[in-house]
C-alpha cells in the first residue's frame, strides 16, 4: 500500500521526470543522427561552419543535461519506491513529441534556423517529422490519462509495473 501512496504523492515528479528525459533523449537522437552522423544540418545553419559547430555543442549539452536530469529524478523516485512506469512513459512520450513538434514547426518553419535536409523535396521529411511528433504526444497524453484513471479506479498504481 505504501508504494501506491508514494506513486500518487509523486505523480507530478514522475510526469516531469519523463518529460525531461523524453525531451533530452529525442534532442540527443536528433543531434547525433541528423547533425553528426548524416550531416544534414547544424542547430544553427545561418552562419559559418564554426558557428554551426558551436551551436551543435550547446544543443548537445542541453540534451545531455535534460536527459541526465530526468534520470536523476528517476533515481530519486526509485529510492522512494515511487516510480510510476505508466505515468513516466506518458511523460517521456509527451516530452519527446513536444520537443520534436517544436523543432519541426518553430525552429524549422517559423524561425528558419535550419531544415531537416537541404536540396531535396522537404515535404515528406516534414510530414514524417511532425506526424511522428503528434503521434508521440497523443500516445503520451493517453498514457497519462490512463494512469490517472487507473489510480482513481484503484488499479495499476498498486503494482510495481504500473
């Protein structure tokens, strides 16, 4: 019963830990795959290569701080026997999708600091990028709602795996 109380008490911390981790993890994947390995773009493409590399370094540091911060919160939740997996995964998908949608709409289209790729038809890339972000957000919100519903019904939050 104590585990259920801990999870309910720390529901917001579970959610924010997942959001922080999801945001950092997707930012890390974006930076590693599209910036470093594929060389499709830099975080800031409107200047010199040197400025682009510095912007990538700062972006990489941000992603690691967010990821590690989320994991420190997970460690604290585990220590308190309060890690609520469904709430955390909902937050993780919500954070990942929100970052990706922000990147695909605000940074790519409104601010125009970079595109996913250059010298290709960008529409398929934009569609995959933003639709996958929306799917992550929808699934994340559904998991959060389901976790809250399970708690109100006395299900899920009482088991270790919930």
